[in-house]
């Protein structure tokens, strides 16, 4: 199982509106891919201050978020795509470090 709480950090750059929009779109798409209509297994949020919060209840949920990113990344601008990739990568690393045994 991954994190039982949200991983949080702040992105240094990026247009807040675009980041917020794509995080919301990715979260919804990932929840659909995981058949998580209540959005309890996956949360991925970027607010207008570029604060990132992510929660994945398990590795399958995390895989759904990655598949969602792959599905939508061509629609993002190049800079936004790089920032979102970075945000998800940091969340994965932080989640893995918090729960190493």
C-alpha cells in the first residue's frame, strides 16, 4: 500500500491555471481507469499556488494515474507536460520513501 495521506510540495514554475486544470483532468481520468467513482483511491491536485497533493491507495491506483498521464500528455503544452511529469515523479518518490520497510 502507498501513502495513507497526501504527499505535498510546491512547484517552482508553471502557469497555475493550466497545472490545476490538468491535475484535475488526470485525477478524474485515473479514477475512471481504476473504476473509482468515489475518487477514494486516487487524488492528484495542484492549487493556484502550485502546491501539489497526491494520494494513491495502492500501486494499481498509482498505475492508473500514470496511464492517465500517458493518455492525456499530448494535449498538454510542452512546458506543462514536463512540469506535470516532474510533479508525479516527485510524488512517486516521496510516497515510496515514506513507506519503505
